[in-house]
């Protein structure tokens, strides 16, 4: 697959086929099920929803050139929920963390609980492959 273009960090941006995306998400589900079955609000998550307003807040950070996503957890125990911490990144690839109120955001709308139960990325079934 040919890269579409380069981002400011010199990396090629590649759009992947839906079938590959389904494989990647289903590999995560199988991996987590081998280690701990996925239960709503318990352990590993399948996805995180991020609103347009949240993305716009990051885009508006002075010096914005990209987003870094850190994986976090609200406790260090098995029962703690996974969380995503997003921060704007500058052209040098550094987190933009300045001042008393830096643009560091907690986007904790995890799936399970905010899932699209009909998405092929959730079901693992490509359109046209329904039984």
C-alpha cells in the first residue's frame, strides 16, 4: 500500500483497509480474553470515544502539531479502569505542557459503556460477511 502523504514528523500516513482494522481490533479482543475476559467497566477496554470539542481543544493549543496519547489507569489494581490522557505535541515532537493549566486532557469515555455495538470494529464482522 502506498503512503498517502507525510505528516510534520516525517512519518507516512497510511489509510488501512477496514478488514485490516477489524483484524487489529479482534486481535486485541482475543488477547484480552486470553488474559482476562472483557466485562463492562472492568479491566481492558475495547475503544475510547473522543468528542469533537475535545479534539478542537487540543487543536487550539499554541504550537499544536499532533497528539500524543498516554494510556493510564485510575488505580494500580486489576479493578481499576483504563483511561486515556491526551496532550498536544509541538513540531519538535515534545508534549506541550506549559503554564499553570497545561493542555492535558482526560478522555475517559471507554467502550464498554460507549460502544457502537453495530460497528465491524466491535463485532468483527465485515459488511457483507453477515451470517
